């Protein structure tokens, strides 16, 4: 009875009727070697050994597998499906969050309706302007942004382009009673530009973005002035293609002055800046162009005033040499200038003497007395 009961208990085990591997067969033999009656009963029923069934068609039937492998496969699939489900939920949730999150310009200035022109580290949004103008301004900002990232370093800023025809409240950003033209908040990484004068959108953007890049690449601290301003004017002149014009201007004004004269670290960047792009220009961008051409773009992040003073001296000497057409010093020009000055002085003296002599009052000669009897009347006349 004991054997029958054990046989009945074992025979209901599904693992006994499935194909098994060599390891499973050895395990069963270890379990049954202590009971000869049980082993005999199992062998009589074909349960105590592994039964390998050859499939009739290898193309239609799967390869044999054990129950344990099936269970492990199912548990692994469940875990994989659970992980994929969690990832999908997270992605859907994050996508919904991003699409529902308002833009920076919309958060700061909700009274206007904003259109996103560009996304990324430098986000560009516009309000109250046509798609054609928006595309033009976005292209100009993209050019300046590419230059600055390559030459100064990565930075992030939100650019809000404003039109007077929009519902944007310009009064909130008017500083000192001046109208809003260009407004930049460096710590908040915000740049607001009034686009009423189309031609100044590109230079104003180039100047402002360079200031944000210098601030952020200086550890979110103010960059020395006027170094930062000079670099901003360099980008402004480049996008307007006026570097050659500015070079001629500074060369003519630098004939005798070859010493550094600018205190390059006299102040620092203002965190909040407001300016008029129409009047914000200077030919000092030619100096930065010389510095970059000589020492590379790494000099743009130099904060030492001594270093910039050395470069300024080299720049001024180069301007003088270019103007006179030679790189070596000479004393011949000193004699020529002296002779020319003396000639001019002598000519001035001669002209002065002539004018004095011309306008000098002459003394009037005294009138002589009349000849006696010359005007007397003749009484008797002979025929």
C-alpha cells in the first residue's frame, strides 16, 4: 500500500511526463534509489526515467524543454514586461509634463501670446510679428549663437522678441524713464528685445548673447569691464560686417599714440542692462579682432587687465606701422615733420606782416599855403 500511494503521488507530478535533461534524470534516480519497490513500480509505469520524444517534424514541433526552464522563462518575461510598462508610463508622463509646461517668456510675461521659434540652450520666442520676420530674426540670432558657442563656450539664455503691436507690457522693463529697446538680465538668463527697428535686431542680439556667455563662462560672476563690452562690440561689428570700416577709423586716429591707455579692469558687468542698440556702437571691436587673430579665441576669457594692456600696446604699434607703411622705427620722418612745420610757420608770419602793413594808418601830409597873388583879381587887362 505504501508503494502504491507513493506511486500515485509521484504519477500526478507533471514533471514526470515531460522530457527532461540529464541532470533531472540523475536527481530522480537519487530520490528513488533508497526504495526498491517504489523504483520497480515507477519503472513499470515508465515514470522513473527521462523520456526523450523525437518530434515527427523538426519544422513543426519545438525542441524539448523542461518545466523549470519554462517557469524561469515566464518569470523573466513577466519582469521584462513590467519594466517596459513602467518605462512607458514614465515616458508618457514626462512627455505630458513637457508639453503642458509653459515657456519662460510666457511665465514672465503672460499678457502676451508667444510663439516658440527655437528650442535648446538658447530659446527664442516672439510675440506680435509675422512669421517671415520671426524667421529672419531667428536666423540672425542663430548665427551669433553659433559664433559665441564656438569661441567663448556653451551658455543658455531665453530671448523674448517683442513687437509694439503685441499686448506685451513694455512699461515693466523701462529703466530710468527710457523706452524699452534692449533689456538683459544676466543672472536670470533673460534677454528682451524690441524689434521695431529691424536692422538692429541682429547687432543687439550678438552683443547681448556675448554678455550672457561671458557671465556664465566666468562662473556666473561679472566679467571685467570694459573687456566684456569690447568683446560685445566685436561680435556686433562682425554681424554687421563693419570690421574693415572700424579698422580704418582707429588706424587714422593712432598715428602718434602707441602706448596702452585703457584701464581694462576698471569695473565689472552690470547684472541688469538696458541700452539702445542704435547708439551702442564703438570701433573698439577692431582691437578684439587683433587679439583673437594673434592669440586665438582663448584670449576672450582672459580676465587679467595687465594681459589686455600688453595686447593693446601691440595693437597700437601695429596700427601706426600699417599707417606709415613700415615695421621698423626711423628718425627720417622727424626731420621732415620739422621742416614742414617751420615752412608753415614762416608762411604764417609773412601773411601776418602783410596784413598789418596793409591796414596800418598813414599820416596825412600838411597842405602848403597858397601862392601870394595867384588867386587875386586882375583889374586892368590890355587887349
